[in-house]
C-alpha cells in the first residue's frame, strides 16, 4: 500500500486541519494513507438530515399578522416597568 510521509511546520496545516495548541509552531510528521473502507463516507451521508420544516407542527396561522411587531411588543413587555 503506497503512502506519503512528510515532515512539515504545523503552521502550514492550520488552514486545513485543527492543530492543537501544543503542536503549533513545531515540526510535525504528516502521514497520508489511502482510505480503503468506503463505509465511513456512506454512513455520514445517511445521518445527514435537513432542518427544513422541522418546526411546522408548531406554526399558528393566527399569529402570522403579528410577526412584524412581535419583537417590539416583547421588548415593551420586558422593559415597560423599569
């Protein structure tokens, strides 16, 4: 199995991966191996869910006309007696 081994300054990796504080500004060894098991990529895609429509069951059409003034009313209620 071919692989790549290289010693580099950890600063060049900062934009690519999260480098722990203890390794910053130091020389580090980078090893690159081919990924032969494709189940890792497949499983991450299966668990991906969208948030679109998740709160639809809580919507109340009676409040739609009050949306434009809701924030102003909430601030008034909270700070009215100060």
